[in-house]
C-alpha cells in the first residue's frame, strides 16, 4: 500500500510538472525575459540594501569623528560587518541569476528571430544594472572616504 501511494504521488507530480517544463522548453524567449526581469529586480534590491548600508556606515563614521578610537570601533564594526555580509549575500544571488540567464540565452539563440525580440529587453536591463552599479560604487566610495577621514582624525 505504501509503495502504491508513493508511486501515485510521483505520477501525479510528473503529470503536473511535465506541461510546465514543456512550455519553458518550448518558449526560451519567455524564459530569457523572465530571467532578465528577475535579474533586474535582484540588482535593484542589491542597490537598495548596499547603498543604505554604506550610507549608514558613512554617517556613523562621520558622527564618530570627535570621539575616542574605541568608541568609533564599537560603532563602526557592526556596520562594516553588516555591509560585508550583505555584499556577499547579494553577490551570490545576482551571480546565480546571471548564470541562469546565460544558460537560457544559449537556448534562445537557437530560436529564429529571438535576437530582435530580446534586444530591447537586454538593453534596458543592461542600462538599469549599469546605473545601479554606479550608485553602489558611489555609496561605497563615500563610505571609504568617511572611514579614511575618521582614521585620519585619530592621528591629529
């Protein structure tokens, strides 16, 4: 009886999942478009998280300028750890999205006319990722400068 229930469950899953897999394989252009949307959403989320972390770090570094070195370390260390953890986590997510997009693009290139259909989506996604990366770089640079100023204030 137990084997029958497991077999029936496996058969049901196979019947339900087969059409979903077939439609994904039959329309690689749609898969690429969904991958582009997911990548763009994840990069935007990464931008929001990293920029806010970097701004908090810069603000805390600026606020800690007049105090002691030990007080500054106590304030800065948790912010820096959070920023590093968020960078690592979001980097992993975006890297996985890019790998999925790359594999789906290989399949989409086999479809005639897919290049023209995807060109606008790829360009807009690439542009939005470029601006998000520029925002992240600027926020991280501001945080680095604030930390550098903080370190310099201890040597005066």
